[in-house]
């Protein structure tokens, strides 16, 4: 089954999305979810050991209502978007299962 068809068939608003973090990140899957839910507010819960790489776009584009993670590493976003990401976490609008965050940016 092609990836776009699988996402359309199996991913629904409100679901918990768990992306494994290893040397082989699921960027194609997260990118396809972004494409299919662009401009919507599906209210996903994002569960990752660390919110890194392409799945951070789900948070930036307000597709995520809750993050379950130990840290967020924001490498792919421009500086203005990083500030938006931090504000969403620190000032509210995004709930989390942890009380402390490690937000880093290299560059």
C-alpha cells in the first residue's frame, strides 16, 4: 500500500502518534501526515523520546495538542519559528507530560 493511502486510511484526528527515534527516523511518515492534515487542527498527541527532526513541524503547525517527550531539539526550524515553538510550550497552548524541557538549537 502506498504511504499516502496508508496515512489516509489509518491516521485519524485525536490519535496518539508515536515516532521512534533512532538513526532511521520516520521522516517520510511525519511529512505525509503534515501534507494530509495541513491547515487543520487534528489535535494529535505526539509521543517521542525526543521531539527531533521533521516531526517538530507537527508542533509548529499546531497539529499537536500534547507532547509526551523528554526533550525537544529544534534543528530544522528558522529562528522565528523556534521562538514560536518555545512559546507554545512555555506559555501554554501545548500540554506536556513532563514539567521541564530542554530546548536546544545549533547554528
